[in-house]
C-alpha cells in the first residue's frame, strides 16, 4: 500500500513533464501504441470510460471513436483538474475513484480504455472484475501499457532499462536528480504479469481477448470483449 501512495505522489509531481518524458523513454512508441489500440477497438456507441485519464492527453482520441458520453476516471484530483481544463466539452465528465472500486452500475459501459494506467492498480484481478461488472454484453476493454515480454532475456533487459536508465533520462529532462518520480516506474513494472499471463487474465476475467506485443514486448496493446 505504501508503494501505491508513493506512485500517486510521484505522478502528481510530474504532471507538466509527464507527456514529454514518456515520449522519450518509450522511443516515441507510446503514441504508436495508442493509435494501434484505437484501431483495434473500433467505433462504439454508448457510455465510455477512460481508466486513469491523468492529465487528459488520451481523452480526445477516445472521443474520436466513441459516440456517447465519456467518463474520465482517475485517483488524483490534481490530474483530473488538468484533464478538465483540457477537455471541457459537455459530453465529457470526471470522476475521482480507483479501479478496484468503480462507481458504476452493472452493464452500463460500452467501451473502457486505459492507456499506461492499469499497471498502477493495487490488485489487477479485482480491477478486471470491476471492469467486467461495468461493461455491457459485447462491451470492450482496451489496454495500452508497458509490457513484461514473454522472452526472459528481453524481459531482463527491459527490467534493467526501466530500473536504471529511465530515471536518468527523466531526471535530466525534468531537472531532477537520479532519485526522481520515474524511479517509481520500476515498482509498477514489477507488479505486471508476463504478457502471456496478462492476456490469460483478461480472457478469464472479461471474455475473448487478444494481446499484441510491440517493441519486443516492452509495450502491449490488448483488447478484451465481454462474452460471458
């Protein structure tokens, strides 16, 4: 639990630098992963849910594939404040909540999407169960995130990169020392299941699932459709 609060504090402290640094540390592949995820998700009608909307940089992209009201959910009121300033349309709302206790009725959401957010959950199994409860029959969950590659050698290399190199890049770009908010990325990375296991979890929790690995598995784009 203490690690989770450290992650929250870290994310809130880098709102201004958040997007710029993330582009660099992903070798500009984060936007490519988001675009691929949007293509895989396709168009939806009804209520949409952005899980971990953060400062709202992904919100306009989700609105492009959704005909209906979009709910932006985040655990940080500071992140929601920034997101609200960026996305003040009438068909976008903002909710302060966590993934493990979604404040929605059963079968109300047509599309749920999280971009670089679901790895921050305390309990991914509970979060997926909550998402399943909220999704309509045939509803879709889109996950774009850091991945833990199936290949053990590649996974170890990515582990070293995230633990040692990413904090240096983030610190230099944002004016921090080595002990900076990007150090916490390694904690959330270690909490991720290996990509093949993540796909299995989504299949067991939601329904039909398809996970694609990008950047040798360092990024994932996954779609799960509620079928049961």
